[in-house]
C-alpha cells in the first residue's frame, strides 16, 4: 500500500465528515487534545506537532479545529487551575497530618522538625521551604491556642469544686 498523501487524507476525511455528526466529531477532537496532553497555556502553533498525526485531527475542517482548540483552552485552563489548587490543599492537609503524627511539643522549632521530616513525601509535597515553615508556624500557633484554651477550661473546672 502506498502512503496516503496529505491531500488524499484530507479528501477521505471530508467524506467521513459528511457522515459523522459535527458534535460527535468535535467531542472526539477534544478528547484527542486531552489525551495528547495539549497545554491550555500554550498556542495552537506550539501544540500542533502533538496532534497533527493523530487520525482524529482530520475529523474537523481547519476553521472548526481552531474553534474547538480555542474553546478547549478556555475550559481546560480553568480545570488545570482547579486541579492545581486541589493538589495544594491536599498537600497542606497531608502536611498537617504529618505534624499531628510526629508528636511535637510547643518548643519544637521548625529546623528541628524539618531535619526530622525532610525525607517524608508529605514534607516534600510542599515545594517551597518558606511555605513549609509558614504552615508549621500556623499549626504551632493553632496548637498553642488550643492548649491555652484547654488549660483555661480545666482551671475553671478546678475552681468550681
């Protein structure tokens, strides 16, 4: 079998486009963009090489391709931002859990904590050291406040008798 020229492929695709409904073709094209890891924060020209050889690329005419790409970029950018936000929130929760498990006292310093937990995946999940330290301090302050409130309520009970 001879390799199909780009022109022949385009003609064959045009026949197929006449049969398959547009919304179905658009969905397949969108799926292809997602599967091929097309970035929502890039341009059509920069991402083209990832999709041009996929048979689904030909499902749409050039104008429709661009249209679906532009729409994909808009919705995908929002999804990527949400995914990143969720990932950060999850990492913070894991970091807090690690602190709870580590049985630190109110005099533990961040450097002591960091030295002890540097290899823990939950410690590494927070990328910047200053963010780790801020989370540590935040949790320590909350913990000290809880301790103070606990001892205050215990003190009141002690005096009531």
